[in-house]
C-alpha cells in the first residue's frame, strides 16, 4: 500500500472494542508463542555484544582507579566516563536498528500464523538485510530522537509518544517501501487516532506478560513476553488491514 492508501484507512477511524482486541490477542498468542520465544532469544543475543562494548570503558575506568590513590579516595573525574558516553548513542542506534528489524520480522511471522500459513525461522531476519538496513537505521534515529526530546520535556510527553513509537515496527513490517518520514507520520496518525485504547492494551498486556512470566518461576518470561506486542498488531489489523486480505476478499466477490 502507498502512503495515501494507509493514511485514508487510518482516517476512516474504524471503532475498536477493547475486549474484542484483547481476546483476539490471547487467541493469536496461542498460535505464535513459539515465534515469540525466538524473538526473545534473538534479542538477547543481539544485546550481549552491545553490553560488552558499553562495559569496556567502565571496566577500564575501574582498572585505572584501582591503581590511582586519588580515585580510590573518591576524587573521580567525570572525564573517566567520557568513553562510555561517546559509545552510548552509537551502540543504542545499532541495537535499536537490530531490534526494529527483528520486531518487523516477528510481525510478518505473526501475520502468517494469523493466516494459518507456514512460518520459516528465517522470516524473523528477513529485514536485517542491506536493502532495509539504511531505512531501519533512519527509523531508529528518529525514534531515539523523539524519545529523548520527550524525556527532556518532562514525563508526560514520554507516555504520549510511547504509543505512536510502538507502531513503528508493525507499520514498517507491512509497508517497507515507504520512506522513514512517511512511516513516522503514519505511526503518529495511528497513535493519535487510537491512543487511549492502544495505551490501555499495551499496558495491560505488558503487565500480564510480566506477571505470568514471573509466576512461572521467572523463566516463563521467555514464553510470555511476546504477548505484550500482539495488541499493537491487532490494532493495526483492525484499523489498516493488509493487502493480501483485500485480494482474498476481491476473489470472493468476483466468484460470487
């Protein structure tokens, strides 16, 4: 779909029912929990080298401090942490780019399972290719920039932008041909139209995913974490829909 087509579907502002979407998310989770586990594992694998890179300057500062009497006495110069802060933004951008690509691949797999289609494991990494990486990096830059700006404007703007930013990966997953600016515009349009119900669904599903995961001896979070992402998919599905569903509908109409 092009930008105008997606925008017009959002502008229609189809009414959504909280209970209906939540119920559908539970049903979909039963079909996609395996893909959710794969997402969690892939995310952890992505985070490990990033955390190692960030801890290198911290460990270095600790080693220098152990050999410096003044630093041991508490006279620590803020310059010793400069390498950490210089690495923080680039590492965050790389991590966000990888996580956004994984999330987009996850949503493609979720859609296939929703349509009762086969989902090869490689689909999770379909967007982590050269043709998409530049766009993913730009989207990550925009997302981090918006989040940081919202943080500087006190706490409430962070809550507000959390909903539109939650739609970035799902909008990109089903409209990868759009430019990063168009994707961000659509996310904020969709987030504004469906802010309250989306925030409620994200909050409740995230809380339940964490609670049930902890009740299952903590390790259960690997299996329940992905439930928090499914309401976003359902809101997008009910509001925008998908091209393949339109094609199926047109086939049914032509046959009649």
